C-alpha cells in the first residue's frame, strides 16, 4: 500500500510521541511505501537519515491551528495528496482539518470531549465551559466529515466515541511506551544534583488545564505540614508556562526540567523515584506505561480512565483532593512492600498493552480494511 501518515499540524505533547513511535515502527513493515507529512513537533525529533528509500517526507509549518488557517491547511494537504495518490491516510491524532480523497483513519485522543463526568468541569468558569462546548461541536464536525474510521486506545474510549460520533467503525489499538524506553542511552537532563535524602516525583506533561498541575503546591504544603521536607516535584514546562502556573514564590520544591524530546524522556524517569499524574481526563496517557516500564510507582487520580489503564499498578487518590493525594504519597514512600507490589504489577500490566511494533501492525491492518470497505462504496 501507499500510506500517507499525516502529522502536519502536531506541535507538542503526547500526540507528537504517538506519531513518532508509529512512524519509526513502520520501518519494520517494508512492503509499504510511506509518505509522511511532518509538522513542527514531529520534525524536532525525527531523524530522516534513519529511513530507507520507501519513506518520503514533506515538511510543514502551519503553527497553531485556527479557523482562519484551516482553509490553507486543507488546500495545501489536498494538493500534496493529489500528487502522492495514497491508498490510505493515517492521522494518529485528529482532527485533521482536511478531507482526503483516500480513506482516512483518524486517532481520537480528546478526553475532555467524552468524559463529561470529569471533575474538571466543576472547577472551570462558565466561559471556559462554553469554549469547550463550541470547540467540541466544531471538532466533532471535522471528525465526522473527514474520517473513514476512528482509532482509540481503550475499550472504554471506544464505547464513548461510538456513542458521541454515532459511528460503529471505531478500532481499539492499545498504546504503550515508545521504543525509546527499550534504549539504555542516557541523556543529560536539566535538573540539579539529587541529594540522597530527597524523593522526586515526576509529572511529565505539556501544560493543559485538565492535567491539573495546579494541585501540586497544595500537595507540597500538606506534606510539609506532616514533616516531609525532602519531597520534590519535577515538571516539564517551558519557562513562561511554569511561571504562570506556579508563580515565583513557594516553588523551591517544584523543579522544572523544561520541555524534553521523546528520546530524552527515559533519562528523566530514571532520575526520579515515582510518578505523580494528577490528570482529570484522558483517552490515554503514555506516562502510565512509561512509568511501569521503568519501575516508577504511580500515584494518580481515582477516575475511570486511570483505572482502565493502570488497574492494580497504581495507587489512587480522590481527584482535586490535596490531602488525599498526600495520603497516597505518604503511604507509598513508607511502605516498601507496596512499592515492590506496584512495580511488579506494572510490569505485568504492560503485557496487556500492544508493543509499539504490534500497535503499528494493527494500524496498518486496519488501513487495509478501511481501504477495502471504502472501495466497496462507503468512506
């Protein structure tokens, strides 16, 4: 097949890692020709010299997507598609803002749109709720217009997407850590020397409001009140975002490693002791299997999406409850048996996820399926 992989509008966050992992895993399937639309986010880590002649790359710099830019995005990508004439298009994280001629498999990774029961909606303003509602309507319109099939990462998300988009052609292919986590290469990370008595919790994420990083200072305050003065939280934000989220005061226990490239992430995990994932809505977060792979026990929110991914490989706390988060952390750092159990359960839980190679094969097989279905008259 001639496969067009569309990552033209991806700029940062987990969507970039998902796309990069898939692109690299396609190296294992030499029977296809690959045409890759490379946006800013993917371009920062993609090493084109790693790829053989059956890969062709096209670079784009659309910047942040806006309504005014969508016509340009659509016309530009359509022009390239007409030259390439692919059998199938894959957009790992939609919407694509582009209606392809070829059948189009599109990833759905927008948790806020399907987890309407998330406690996130209790803490945001009516204005922000309205913005999310309007963006959801717009994005759903693009999803329904442009996709031949939808790619999701858990069965829970599949059920919700089928209901939300009123389309049964939804395929579950579980996510996992990227192949970078099988590499022992150590990269230098932008963090100070770690003292022997310090305990470091990692929250590896770009900033989104629903990630709920704002809870970290109150968790620290609660731990300090209990006598824990040696616990540090590590985040990965750009300098201006870090300042906006945490201010300039009372951040001595929050250290910012800055944005990290996907290949650098394993080194950052190795530097830390545990992971703290306070998110309020996710379709999937690669932080969970990444932590499991590197045996970093997980503290996360007691919400359905987290349980569906982690099962018994995490310790949970009530969302937005800093005291209960401190309870979970205190329990974890004082119970060696619990830590060992979580690490063991995490390694077992990884077996429930497709490997990066298995994931790529399943996606390519789905492409073949929707190509046949579309050929019979239904895109």
